[in-house]
């Protein structure tokens, strides 16, 4: 796959060694077992089965799983770095990319907890790195099979990876001219998804998902001031009336917050509160939830049809909150000193997981860094859209495609779920990679 060139092999292992050492000795923001970890350990039917199978292969030895995740993430970052070298970037620029990624300790911390994120990140890093340099790789059956394997791994490890797998898979498949290479690519593509399906039904009888909880969170935030206007059947109307009373309290509280960094993070947090603690929010009225359990999706669609701009605003808010990590940690305490107690404050505190406490000045620098990246990446997205659909140039096709794919994926997540920086972290190294590639093309 790599050129048979001692220099390239040397740099590949050099990048791998740097990544391995830095990640291994870096601090972790998370505990080994987080709130979601047990759902994988217990092979619950709301989770994909590939990661629980990995846990079984390691005989529930969490320390060995962590070592494997650190190794795999380091390997994926060395793929990213060597792809930049093949792309023609200078060694100093590649070094800067690695430093920026490796010293994002929030990103590397996912390799030190029992969650799917680290392996998911690794599949994404390898897949997109190979996609961007595919025109410079010598085509072979092994390359096509390996590329299919890692692309298939994206959707096999996490359900939201389906978008990335489908788009990359179609684009790569269409570029292949020989039927033999297409067959090897498809063989690699289906291995992990098919294996995941086999393992899943070995552990469970029926597949479920967290989509139901996501719908509940959307209904909660969309229902404010909708109680009197909802004209459906009595059961649904009663539910909307009761949940609207609670949602209005949150809406009024958020309306008084002018700081967007704090406000967007709190909107996201309240959506999470509604996802997992809706019974506590409803209190004595929680029985109305049972009566409409099968109708929540239709209720959400009704609320969206009633106020599509509110749903669009919620989606954009979720998207922006991904790029504003630390907003609540930086500003919330000082805001509370001069404001009323937030509604459902105890539930809001429960929704926040345990994380390493950081200096607020450092968090502010980090937030400014990510907002700066958002501004630059928004410009690059518009540029990619122009080059692909207006200029119709084949130049930069791969980087333009990935640039748009990342934003499409983040917006899709914002539509169906809430904002969390972990969704952005999936693409953090790729975003930095694309920015440096664009700079290299500009000043070459």
C-alpha cells in the first residue's frame, strides 16, 4: 500500500511512534468506565455488537482494551500523517498537524475509556486519509479490500457512521474501472457489517436504538407554547399540554441569556435532560408519556410542520454548540450568581458526566481556537461547494468532497440528535488535515 520506499516506511513508523508515546502518556478526561460503557459491556440491544464482541475477545480485561485502542488510534494518525507526506506537505507542516491533534487531550482521551469512539475515530481517519490520496496509490486487490474493510468498519462500529460509509463507498466504487477491484472492495466493505449483524443476533432477539430518546428531547424543546395549538387526538394533546408547561419554563430561562456560548450549550444540555430524565421533568404527570409512547415520531413531525423555523433554529444551535466546547464550564457559574436558579437544575447537573476539571482561562483559549476553526472551515466549505457545483473543476475533488461530507454529517447529527463535542471530534484530525492541505495548495 505504501510506496516501497525506505523513507516512506521510516516516516510511517516515526509518526506511529510519536503518536503512541504522546497518547499513552497524555492525561485522560474520562474514567475507564463511563455512563454509556456498561451498555456495551452488557451487550444491550440499543448498541452495535462489534464493540461488545471486542470486549469479549479481550476477556473483559479493560486495561488490554485500552492498550489496543491507543495502538489503533496511533496507527490511524500515522496513516493521516503519511497521507499528508504523499500529498506533498513539508515535514514541518505534518509535524504541526500531529502536534495539534495529539495535544487535543479531549480527543485522545476517548482511547482510554470503554466506548466505541476511539475505534470509530480510527476507522474514519484511515478511510478518509486513503480516500484523499487514492489517486496517488498504486491500485491493487489488497488496497481495495483494505479500503472496503475500514469503510465498512465505520458503520459497523457506530450506526451514525452509515452516512460516511455509504457516501465514501459509492464514490470509491464508481471510480473503479475493473470489475475485479470492485468485487474485492465490496468483499472488504461487507465483512464487518455482516459480522456485526451475526454477533448482534447471537446476543439479542430484537434490535433497538437510542432514536426514541432523541425524539423525546426534540419534542420537549419544540413543545413550548404549542400546548394550546395542538389539535390532534386527546391523548397526544394532553401530553403536549403537560410537556409544554415544563418546556415553557426552560424557554423563558434561555431567552434571558445573551451569551451564545453559554446559551447554545445549555439548549443542548436541556435536550439531553429531556432524553434521559423526561419522567422526572413530568413528575406526577409522567403517566401521559406511556399513552403516547408509540406516537412520538408523529407528534414530533406535527410540531415541526407547525413551526419549521423553530426546528431549523434548534438544528443550527446544535451544530454551533459542537464547535463551542466548554461554554457552560466557563460562563455558567458566574451567570448563576446574578440570575435565578435554572429550571430542573438538579436534572441539569445529573446530565453532565464526570470530566477532568480544567482552568477556565485554558478552556476559554480552547473555545476561541475551535470557533476560529469553525470560521475557517465554513469558508472552506463554501469554497468546496463553489468548486464542485459551480466551477465544476476536478481539481481538489477529494478534499472538496470530504469537506462537504463532514459538514453534511454534522448537520445530519444535529437534526436527529443533540450537540456534543464528541461528534465533532470524529473529524477533528481530518479538519486540521484539510486546512493544511488547502494552505499547501495556496502557497505551493
